[in-house]
């Protein structure tokens, strides 16, 4: 059998070298995001470079199925596996590809898309296929929390608690996330954590501890604005206890890449982290929650996963963000209360002065 089988297009004869072609598998989560995906195979057929790739499209059927499919792709020597879904789908696919020759590509269509946004991967499937066609591959870092791989962020405390509430809510999207943050934030009790890295042990009373490989949770919420996926280190963010008047400013700093400048925030970088907390509870990995005990280990795997990256290295577009709009609305409400309190304080001060003058007569 010839490795150059004949192909005819518009009456002309072509030959394709099958041995030189790459294999690409698209693993599609049919329920992620809001767009229907029944026609995705036809879309791939029309947009993927057939002179470079032989492709297949596989739809997931249950939780964990994406990992099973990706493992089979590795066994079969597939060159590129594209995760079509949100950060949860990407995590399922990516965990099967670590320390292999198979590269991960992203076609983001979830509610947060934190990893894609960090890497400058567009939220546009046609442009994502163009990036795959270019096929520039780099080895990047990933992290592990209590033996569970993560590729964007992981954490404990309030963000893990909110991930749990978010999962229980039954609906996705930024507004659901903000709703849970605002509703649960004032009731949540900070814990005391014993934190140990390469430099020693420290004790913190904290609202949350986040460990970031990439810069954001998703929806342009930057938990670690300076995080890099190629330095072998995690960016640790510790949010200390705060009151209701601090909350909107922290929310705005989160969206404006300024959280590391907030006075309530402590940040540092490390390769390994061990955390002891007061009681068991939730942790999260790429936004997915899981219950665990009081001892938590986090470490980085340097250059442990091959990924198809955006060759243009263009900064992500600044799209309208309903999360920051929601926080801005709350912030303005808090400011109104502050202004009213200031007016009341000035009136009381003036009244006190009048009363003092009368008493001194």
C-alpha cells in the first residue's frame, strides 16, 4: 500500500503523505457553555488543515469520560488532543496528557475559561482552529494539589467554598458566581492556617489561600496578576480577614489586575507548599470542588505538559465583563452609604458644637 494515496479535488490529482500527517482528536463536552455543538464535526471538517491533520471528533457522555478518551489518544500516539469545553473539561483532558508527547489544544467554551484567557486563546472557535493549524507547541508548567492535577488555579478557604456552592447551584455563569460571592461572603468565617514552603513555616488567619499556575480564575478575575506558566513556581495569594466596606474594593482589584497591591493581600512564590488547617473542608482544582482533610500539599511540575499556544502572543481582548459591572454596582452602593454616613457625621459634629456653645454660656 502506498503512503501517498490519491486524492482528487476539482478533477485534479493530489497525493497525501499519510506518514507526515499529524493526528488530532477533538474531545467535546456537549453541555458546556451555551452554544450547541451537534455540528462541531462539520465545523472541524471545514476549518482544520487537512493537509496537515487527520482528525476525529468525540463527544463526552459523563463526568470523567474526557480523561478516558484522552488516555486512549495517548496510547494511540495522537499528536494533538483539543479540549472543547470549559476549565473542568480542559482539566479532565489535560490530566491524561501530562508527561507525554501528546499536546493539549484549547477550544474554550465554558463559563470562566481561565486557562484560555491567560494564554491569549480567543473565545472564538474558528480562530482556535487557526491556532491548531499553526501548531506551535510549548512545554508549560502544571500543579498538583493532594495528588490532583490543576492547570490554572487551586485553593482552599472561601474560593473553594464558593466553588462548592457554585456546583450546587445547578446553573453556571458569572452572575451566579457573583451572586454566591455576595450572598455567602459576609457569613464566611476565616480560618487559621499553618503554611510551610521552602523558606519555613508561617501562620496566617485567612479568608482564602489560592495557588496559581495561571493568572486568573476565569472571567478576567486575576487572583495572581504576575503568574507565569513557565517559571516552575506557583503564585500564592493569601487574603486576610476584611470587613464589609473592604469587600467591593477587593472585588475591583481582582478584576483590575491589582489584587497583589491590596493591603489585605499577602503574596509569595514557591515550588512546594504544605498547609495545615483547623478542620476538614473543600479545596478546589481549576474551579471544581472536592472535600478533603486538614493536611494539604501543593507542588508544581515544571514543563510537564505540552500545549498548543497562540503564535501571535496577542493580549486577550478587553471584552465587556459582567462580573466587574456587578462589583462596580455594589461598590457604588457602598460609597453611597459612606457618603450618607459622612454627611450624618458632619451634621452631628455641627450639632455638638451648638450644644457645647449653649452649655458654655
